[in-house]
């Protein structure tokens, strides 16, 4: 199997990289072992919310210099200020072409609403979801909030309280109808994706319309948990046209319906461009010649190797098993690349779960071109992107999606310019 | 709260561990008006931080005959009165090639002398009974060990006490003893939830504070020389063994592997710790390594089994009164009548002992309290079954047959015959809050309404929410949502509570956070911090 580029990992980073390369004439394959972080999405992509020292960031473009000083090996530091700006400016259009509609501006963070009703800064938010320009104010004065009776992964009580605190009146409506009751017969079924599957069917969507129509006339907007539009397009437009109101979504606890949809859209875009997406396969080992990886073997393909000019490693962090922690070390299991970690396990953790944890910033070492390093030697054709990278704490700095997207775009361009 | 402060109590019991709860049960069954105060929740000290081993007494047979005899008697009683808290697994004492096989006959003799059934079996037979045992064993003895759930046991004792009129105040800390000359006449307590200070009076006050009883005694003006002994344990993510595994040698570190519910536990280490540390026990990497090394000798499967948590309890070892150096300690029951010992009337301390003998300790204490109060009623706690253990499982099953099977079995496992409270569950109530442990909305509601739940950690103790492999990944948030919707607390407190619940879970995970445990932690952090926006400040506001 010969390809220009083999991408290991089919999450946000892998897909962005694959789509870009494919669009510019390369022949790519993505090998994905299953779910990615997109399945647990907040409904937004963060670029940079805090500097490593904890300083809040409102305007990401203005702080890349400071970031570089605090964390010289941060992926954004490796990109440098100019490239950081150039790449992040083109993301909205890039994603739109890939079928993912987002709003936002890298020069100025906006605010998203969490499933608990609080506002958090972010960069891009799925177009169907609530977006706020200010951190202490919602764009509406009166909201009708709907939830499915007994759906435990959406916290209407929390949301109402928080919204009230921000000066917005919020009235809760709980809805149920026969199809929902059917779901309830099995105690584990009342979860976001299962509900969303119901609303992919016309008759259930119309039940929803009927329920939404009962709302008071003086509310400005109807807000629903993100449980519609899994595989159906333009669900919100459909609803809005029928109830004559603006309709918005709020994220739920995982799994994330909009996140799964985005993953599906991007995969389709990649395949439409001619890319090969191998789902449910796992890369096992690689053969090297000198400083290049020349053949890669996977579980499903046995001794038939992938042969390619470039390898992009986008296998994610611990959860996705891009990084593996054992009692005395952290390693990268696919290509055995060098990992930046602290040897003494005691120093991996802080006993306060909300404090920065050292382990969160461990990751695969690269040179400034995001090329992987093996036993101190930079590899010529192995690039590393996304949350597996060293030098940043995605959760504390609020930069996980940004690092994935920007490192993916940078590496794609770098490969094309070879 | 319905306390009649004017009517004095007959007895005040300080401490909501197994001993305090057992004493409250015994006293109230004998007709006394009981008040029990506990600083945190029930079973939060040593009671909730041990193996959950229903000792046959075999472990002590060689070294401490008296304890061994007490254990086997109580073992048989608990099987009867607390059947829903007990699992009759039996135990094996294994001799490894590195152990002295001659110890086995000495061990069996001592067991038989203490009237503990001890049967030497062929190692092959032992491996057939327990395939998880180390295949290289050269000897095995079968004894009537078992597993006991200390949370459930304590909770049932509390339930029975309440049903006999006892007042139970959790989150109430003793600030001061009220005295009249040489007599303790009551206590001054701080209600941690409302921050109110109140006084309660009774002619007898019982100190059942476990290791914390050391400082309570000091507060009352008497001196008991206790030594805090830390014991660390590891919980594994699934049940490797079905029979308790012990080493057939003199008791040492990490030589007991106990199955319980869906998990198993290896422990313990044993080390003296200073009193300053007893409120914040942390398991060190060295202890983890030791537990794993020794545990794998009992069952090599542990090497491939995911560790869920590490935790440590503090045993109260009591120095003999005639040995101020503290070297000669007793693991036996210590009941001190401070009137006789120190000339302080109205104050009794019960300490030492072990979970296994909590009922006997309660009986002795209640006998003494009754003697002081001139009450002459016989103890019936060895015969009367605890709430939850009074009906056959088949009977309870009939009552709640409409609940889906796995959920039904889990609920009966946790609440015994009290599971009938869920008989009127609707399909909304059957919805699962916690998939790992099959905890339903209905069960959470029952716990919130009837079992003195004030926060998520209390809820966890009563329902196992958040105790499965995911350690509270999604269920904690759902449970907080339910508590809010049932107006248990406001949303601001819910967030603080959620933050402290997660911190409590993390404390047990950090010492073993690698492999899948670290994956899970990373994911949990992602869900709560990134998606939900829960932050450090919520924790600090507390």
C-alpha cells in the first residue's frame, strides 16, 4: 500500500492534516483506532485562554511573545507569532469547506456556555450553539429552556441559576413523548446520542416542533440541549421555520452530538477528496532506514506494510493511548519516539486535582518543524501533531483544539513544500 | 432537626464508626435515650479504611489466642445478624515455596484450639477452588474467612439505633466536654453544616473515637496512650479471587487479598505515624510498590489487573497502662471506665479491638453504661438481625421484581431487605446514574431521603456512586444534578461539592495514576474542567 502520507490517528489533528494534504494533491491514508476527543467535545475549539503562568488571555495574538518566553517548547512557540496568526486566520473557512460551520475570531476570544451554565472563553463555537461576546452577559433577556424529562446529562437547574445571575430570565420546559418513553424502558439508554438518533426521524422531530410551539410568545430564543442533528442536516433551521423563533443548542455531558457530527463531516470531506480512512485499525510497528520510517505495519493488514513518503503521528494523549504511562516512565508506543517527562513519579501529580498536573504537560519531543525525535536523532519524515505534543497543558491553558488544528495545518504545509 | 435539648439523653456516644454505631444500637435496644455525634459521616475513619475482611480469627490463632476466639465467635454472629453485609467466601492460608511449611501444622493446631475450622487441603485442590492463587504454592489450609462491607454494617447499625429512638448527628464535632467537678455531664459540639454550636447533656459519655479518641480523652482531661498505626491498601478494578487469600506465616505486610463486591483488595502495610498526619493519610509510592510486590505472590494475576485506588486507615493501638514507652501494645479490646481509672465520673472509652469485634465491644460498653445507669436489660444484639438482613433475598426479589435484573441484584446487594423501598420505582426512577455500579435514580432518591446524605461522598458510601472503574467520571455530575433538583442544596454548593468529591477521588488515584487509571483521570479532568468549566476557585470557596 503506497501513499504520499500516512496519518496515524483520525481525530481533529489527523483529519485537518489529511484534508489539507488531500486538497493539495497528496494521496493520504488515515489509520484510526476508534473514537477521538471530538466525541467528548465541549462544542467549541479553544485557541488560548491562559498563559502557562495563569494570566487570562483575551486576545491570543497579543501574547504569543510572552507565551514563548514562558514555555519555549510550546507548539505555538515553535510556530512563532507570524505563522500562528496566519494559520489561525484561515481556520474558519477551512473548517466550513470541510463541512463544519463554526463562528469565532482568533484575535478576540468569545464565550461559550458550559453544560453547567457558566461562561468560558473560547475561539470557535459550532454555529448552532450559544455564543456570547461578553463574559458576564447573555445576548438575550428571556429564554425558554427545554429538556427531555429524565435526561440526566444536561443540568437545567444549574443553567437557570447561572443565567439568572447574568440577568437573563430562563423558564424550563420538560418534554416527553412516546418515542422518548420507549428509550426509557432501558435504564442506560437515556443518553445524548440515543436521543439524537430519535430526532433524526421525521415524526419525532415533528413531535419536538409541537412541544416547542407551546412556549410563551415573549421569549427571544429557545434553547435545547445538543441532542439533535446527529446525521440530519439543518435541523435548527427546520425547527426555527416552524416555531418562528431562534433556536440554539447548549452542550451536554459526553458523548457530544455536535462533536460526533463534526468528526463525521470531516471524515466525509476527507474521503470526498480521495483520502482513505481506515477505521478500527491500529498501527503496531514501523521499519526504519537511517533517519526515515519506510514501512509501517498495522493490526488489520498483518505483513502487508504501508509505504509512504511521510508519517504524521496524531495519536492523542493518554486517553487515546498516544502516550502510555507505566510506573517508571511515559512512552510513545507506536514509533517509540522520545518523550519529555519527569523520571520521579512523585512529581507527576499535585494532590489537588484542580491544580496543574505535571503529567498533563508531558509529550513527544520534536524539533521546531514538529519532526519526531528517536534516541536524540531527529527523524526526516516523521511529523508529530496534536495533543501528543510536548510543552503545553491543554486543559489549564485552554489550547488543546488550537494546538491540534494549527500544528496539523503547519505540518501539512511543511510536507507540501518539501 | 428534631432535638429536644431539654430532655437529657441517657448516653452520648462520640464516634460514628462501627464501634460507635454498634454501641448506639445496643444502648437504644436496651431502652436508653441515645445521642451519637460524629465529626464527619459514618464509617469515615478506620471503619471504612480496612480490608473488609470477615476474619475467622485464623490470622491471630498463633500469636493471640484471645483475639482469635473473639473473632470466630463474632464471625458466626455476623453471618447471622448481618447477612446482607457479609459474603461467605471462605479463606485459604497459602504456603509459598519461600515460606516455612512447618508453620502450617502449628497454625492448624492453634486454629483448632481456638475452635476455628481449619482444614489442610492439597495445593492442587486449593488451586481448583481458587484458580487465581499462586500456582507455585506448596501448602493450603481452608478456614471460614469471609468478606464484610463495613459501610453497610455501620449504616445498618445506625438504622436500627434510629428505629429504636436514637438521635444521630453527623458532621457534629466535639469542641469541649461539659464538667461538674469530677464528672463529665455533656458535650459542646459544632455543627459543621450550619456552623452552630450546641450543648448536649447525658449522665454518661462514651468515647468511641478510634484513634481520634486519644485527643478526645485529652480534651476530657484524661490520658490514654494510643499509637496511630497506618495501614495502606490497594483496590483492584475487578474481582480476581473469590476466596480470601492469606499467607500461612506470622502476620506480615500485604499478605491478605480479599474479594468484595466487584473488586478485590490487597493490604496492609503497617507503620507508625505521628498524630498530625491522621487526618490526611497519603499512600506513598514505596507502600504501593510493596503492596504490589507482595500481592503478586498471593495472586500473580494482580500484575495485570488495573488498580483503582490506594488508601490508608489508622488503627488505634493502645499502649498498656503500665508501659509508658508504648512498646507493649494491645490489639485486643480496651474498655476504660475513667471513674475507676482516673476518678472522672460519667466518661467511658472504648478502643483497640477490630472491625470484627465491634459488636462485642459495643456489648461490653453498653453493659458498663447500663451498670452506671442502674439499668438491667440483657443484650440482644447477637441474636436480633440488623435492618437489611431480616428477609430472604428471594422474598425481596419478589417485592421489586419490576426493576431490571442487574439493577435489582445490585440494589439488594447494597440494601438487603431495605431494597423494598424501591418497589414503587417508575421507569424514570430506574434510569441509571452510575453505569459501573448500577445505581438508579430511585436508589439515589432513597439514599437522599432516608439515609442522612449531605453530600456526594456521603452518597457514595451508601450507594457506591463513583466507586466503579470510572471513579465518578459522569455519575458524580449526574448525582449532583439530582441532589440539586431534589433541593438538597443550591447549585453553587453543588459545584463546590462536586469539586471536593473529585478531589477526594483523585487523592486515592494519584498514588497509582499510571496506565488506565491515568487515562481515566485525564478524561475526568477533561470533562469537569474543560467541558463543564469547574475550577479550583469553586473548591476554594468552600
